[in-house]
C-alpha cells in the first residue's frame, strides 16, 4: 500500500467534486437533495469496495474516471439543448423547436442516462443483488454481463431496489415514439403519438423533461464518484493502519 496511491486517489476525488459543482448547479439540485441521494449510494459503494484488492480498486477507479469524463462531456452538451438562444427561437418555428428537443431527449436518454443506469446496476450487482437477463435466460454474474441486458430490465431492477427517482425521470413512451418515428409534430409545437393520436409533449414540457433527465444523471454520477473515492480512501486507510500496527507489534517483540 503506497502513499503515492493514496495521494492520487485523493486527487481524483477532489477532481470529481470540483468539476461537478458547475454541472450540479445547472441541474437546480440543492445540497439537501444531493446529500439524500449520496446517503443511499454510500452503503453500496462501501460494500463493493471492501470486496476488491488494491489493484482492482485502482483499475476500477481508472475505469470510472473514463466513464465520468464521458458523462461530464455529454451533460455539458445536453445542457445546451435546453437553452436555445432567443435569437435562434425567433428563427425556429414552434414545430422545429419541438423536433430539436425530441432528438435531444433521445440522445440524452440513450447516452448519459443509460450510463447512469449502468453505474447503479453495477453497484447493486457488486453487492450480490441478482439481475436476470431474459435474453440469455440467466443471471448476470459480472459487470460485462450488464451490457447484454435491455435498459428496461435494468430500470425495473433499479426500481425494485429503491432507486425510483432515477426510473421516474425517464419517459419511456416519449423515447420510444422518437426512436421508432411514431410521432407527429404539429405547427404549434405539440407532439402527438401517431399510434394513439394523443398529445405526449410540447416544447415547454420537453425542456422540463430534458432538464429532469440531465439532473438525475448528474446527481447520480456525482454521488457515486464522491462516495467511491471517499470509500476507497477509508478502506485503504484501514488497511494501512492494520499494516502499521502489525509492523509495530513485530518490532516490539523482536529480541
């Protein structure tokens, strides 16, 4: 266990906190909401980290940093979707503004949101919570198995394990209508389901839906990152203390 490893881990944690302050501010999430979410994530992270040796911890942290950077970049792009400049609004008819938001929502839901769902699913899997893969008709055993599982199966998995807020942020009907081209956009910006002929959104509600999806993705990733590195340092600290205590005992009993 090296002090250099502990130092690098601490720097990674600070990076998470520093970079995500701006992202979280854009979502409108307050400190109370964030702390509440972190408290749900904390025991999962701590339990998962105790099951890994130092090298596995290091590999997992590096892997998370890569995912974190991807999500952070995606959230920055996604945030811009909800803030069309006033000059642009004058140029866009309501119809095209709604179309713009529709495909923005599709991109976010299949990008940063999917990554968020994957991260929580991995934490649950690491804590021995079984998720069944209906396609292969067997339970997932490792993180890579999650790639084969449909997102809607994962959403049900999250809902059953107390992460209802993540699931409820997602509008499955809207995503499906956009992905499968089953929608009609009226001149006034109303978005109609071409199968049921019912209104499912408009430009105003689309902005709200996008911000909600961005918000839950940002808060979730921040919570995992923050708790992940804090937990890692706590685990390493305990191991370091145990080693130092053992060495001290050996030294004191050496003739």
